C-alpha cells in the first residue's frame, strides 16, 4: 500500500466527516423540500401530561435555580409531574429538594451511576411523555410546549432539544470552541432531522414516549444516546426542535472539556457495540448512513485520520530526500503546518479572553480529536466507569 493511497484514504475520511457529510445533508434536504409537497403539521392544542425527570448527584449549588426554572416553564402545572432521583448524593441535595412539596424525590445512599438512577426512577413516572434534563441547565420558557407539539405526530418516539452554550462577547478557548462546536452540531442535527431522523439526543434536553422506554444496561456511559437510538431502532423518528433549548455555561477550561470529550468518546465506542445492528442499511436504510457518517466516523476513523494524515503527507513530501516541489501534497502539508501552529497559538492564549474567537478553532478542533483517540484507548482498557466526576463549568 503506497503512501499516496494512504494519504487519499485519510484525506477522504477527514473531509467527508466534517465537510462532505454536512454538504450532502444540506443538498438532500433542499431536494426533499423542493419535491415534497407533504408538510408535517403539529397540533398546538396537544397537551398530554408530562414528567420533568432529573437525575442529580451532589448538585446542591444548582438545584435551587433548576427547580425555579422548572416552575417557570409555560405548561399547565396540573399536567406536570416533577421527578428527581438523587442516588448517591451526600451533600444535602435530597434535603434541599424535599423542601418543595411539588417534587417527588427518590433517593438511595448507594451511588451506582446515572443510568441505574434513570432505570430506577422510570418506575415512578406516570405521564406518557418524559422530558429529561440536567441539573445545571436552564430551559427556555416554551421548551415543554415545543417538545410536546412534536409528539402530536404518532411517528415521533423521541424529541431532541437544542444545547446552547452561554457565550460572552470575549471568551477563553474552551467557551469559544465549545460554543462554535455546538452551533455547527445543532445545524447538522437539524439537517439530519429534516431529511429523516436526528441521530441521537443530548442529555441536557430530550424527551421520549414513556411506553417506548426499555431498561438500559446500568454501566452505559451515554444514556441519552442509547435511549434515543434504541427508540429509532423500533421504527420511530427522533424529531429535533431548536425552539426547545437548554442553556449551560462552557467548560471551565480546555482541560475540563477534554475530560468530558474523552468520556464521550469512550461511551461512543461502547455504543457502537451495543447498537451494531444499526449499521445494517438493509434494515435501517438512511438512518444507518446517517449514524455511520455523523457519529461512527467522527468518534473513530476521523480523529485517527487527522493525525496520521500529517505524518503520511510529510513522508510523501520528503520521500525524495529534502527536495521540495510545489504541488498539492506540499501545499496541503504547509496548510497542515499552519493549522498546527495556530493550534499551538490557541493553546498559548487558552485562558486569554479574545473577541476574535475564530483564533481558538484550530486548537479546539485538534483537542477534541485528541480526546477522541484517548477515549478509544480508555474504552478498550476498561477504564471508563458509568460513574464519573463532572467537568467543572465556568461561572
């Protein structure tokens, strides 16, 4: 296998994952809108009972604002069940929550991970629609109504809300990078949903039909991803509504963001084994292509290709000694060097608040791909626990 052949394999994987797939999605959704006359209408008068479901581990600093935010949501209060599961918390979180008589608080002293708490808590849910959210996020006022409206379509089994990072005019690397990443990710998710189905949901805000929930393995790392895609495997659609969103602050710094991304990547590999049938296009059609392109490549082959491409490209440029000819390979190698130099500059300026946030893009991009590789190794070494220390967030 020649170096040139390896170069084009790595180049194609990288370009297709981050540019090609979003472009194809955009074109296909545009064609669908052009030739499809059927428009899905949502019933604004659809008002089933809902359950706001939150798992919390040692969240005493956030429960007050989360409860206040939950009570402010625009939806009939008599139709909302508030369920909190606080297993393992020993900082007074359960006691703080019990001060609110509207809440149902379920607590066990043993800490067995978020998925175990979710499995246990689902037995107490009475409403047909369950809305999951994290303690450290704030939902917009009409989030519940926007989500519920999507369920007026009987083919919708899960609804993914949008995750938004609270941004400031001038931000450090972690906040700027994470904010831009989620804007791009939300756009791709929107295209996925318009074409066929969103590929998974985020734990900050997603909802399911109670009847479709099945107990998930307690050692599951990405609970939101497994729950939502197993519903998609049953033939239901994962809808996406950017009008229902959860806001949270960015990771405190890139080190904290890396900790989160490594865990997600390790959980992603775990997911591939547990959802391996989803890669069968004869059974799942377009969803298999979306899943492979949007998630499998991004968490596995793309990060590996990013770093190997640099070394393979360098070997091609230098294979005839140190002679340097200006061609595509040499030009692209110079482009890679420039990107890595910018990444180093971003690392140096990591904790400087800059208005020109684009400066942090190369650094954040290299960092999250490095984290993905670490996550792959962590999974196969068996070092990723379902219970983990949360990443610290900016104030």
